[in-house]
C-alpha cells in the first residue's frame, strides 16, 4: 500500500473515530471501543470505495440500438463504438427471424460472410477498461433466417 492510501485511510479513520466517540455513551471504555471499531471499519470502507471506483471506470457503457447510428459508425474510421448497442440488439431480438436482406438493411453489409457455416460478422469497435477489448457481432442464419446473435469479446 502506498503512502497516499495510508493517508486516506488515516483521514477516514479520524472521521469514523469522531463519529464513534459521539455515538458511544459508555464513558468507561468509549475510547478503546472507538479505536477498535475504527481500526476495523476504516480499511473496509476504503476498499469498498476503491472497488466501486474501479468498477465504474472499467464497466462498458451500453445504449439502445439505433440502426442509423450503427451504420453511420461503421463508415467512420475513428471511434467505432457500436459495441455499446450489441447487448440491446440481442436482448430486443429485433433480428431473429429476419432474412439476410432485412439484416443488411438494418445493419449494413457485414465485414465477413461465411457461407459454409452460415454466419455474418460485424466489427463493432474497441472498448476500454483494463486493456482493450475488440467486439464483434455474429449473426447466425438457418434457411436464410436469423436464428441467433452472439457478442464476441476479444481481450488484447
């Protein structure tokens, strides 16, 4: 643990010690109880705060699927972030049962068409967090109808 973490816990401990000092009524062992409770609770609160911060920084954001935005993002070279819409697209089941021409109308042309295994692959951008994550949308067909969508995440 570096010095800054130590000082943050120390400041947090001082605040918690003051709270316990005011709350505990028994004058006999008030100081001892306050010190013990502060020593236990301060590091726990510190690590909870740090955990929440790390989670909020690394969590990938999501947004509602929009066909126009999806197709516009595909045409730009910088900052393709269609990966934010993949989970909503899958959850909404918008493409299930649609034929290939309807899929092309909604998502545009795929980057890869595999006719042997009947799937199309769309590159959906790179997310950040701890490292970079490349996202692809896999659209699987059977009898020219969409049967399944899959969100592939490849960690760099």
